[in-house]
């Protein structure tokens, strides 16, 4: 009868064998992805031709100075105000109903078109004509919207 195996000997690869194995893996990857590798080299060639690779290299060489300049610019008061305003606007827009917002923007566009047509005619608006316009359902709807908008704005400002 054979003696039982009590220890397992792990095969230790030499450094040369490890390098050879890595080269074989790389050759296999290259042969499997030949089209992709060719496309990457084509893109790199185009970037080099227009000077983009040189610009990126110089940018990386000067990364500390660039980071210092960027941080200096970002921490300026006007830039932080813009960032805060954008965050506030994004928060307000996310709280609004998208359908109502779309309807309001479409209405504003229509209103601007009508206003531009009126400006082109140079028609004079008298007090009598203004009073008559209040009977127009579209004008009345806009006035009603504007009055209630101002009322809500005033409540919000309180």
C-alpha cells in the first residue's frame, strides 16, 4: 500500500517563469482584441497629431500649479455664489411639477410671440381698450394668474 500524502508541495515559479506567463497572457489579449487595440492606437495618433497629448503631458507635469490655480479660482466669492445659486435653483426645480413647468414655459413662449407681434404693429392701447381687454378670457386668465402669483410671492417673502 502507498503512504498517505501528508504535505502538499506548492510549485514555486521563478521570476523568469512569471514574466514568461505574463507575456503569454498579454499576447493572448492582444490577439483577441486586435481591432480594439488598432482603434486605440488610431485615436492616440490623432490626438498626437493635433497636439493634445503634448498638452496633457504638460498639464500633468504642472499638476501642482494647476491644482493651486483651480482651487484659487473655485474658492472666489463670485464662483461660490454661482455654485450656491445653481444648487438652490436645482432644488427649486426638483420640487416643481414637471408638467406645470413645461406648461408655464410654453405659455411664456406664446406670450412673448404675441408681445413681439404687438410691438411690431405700434398699436396704441387706450384706457377704454385696456378695460375691454379684461373681458378677453386669455387676458383675464393671465391677469388672474399674475395676481395670484404676486400674492403667493408676497406670502413667501413674509
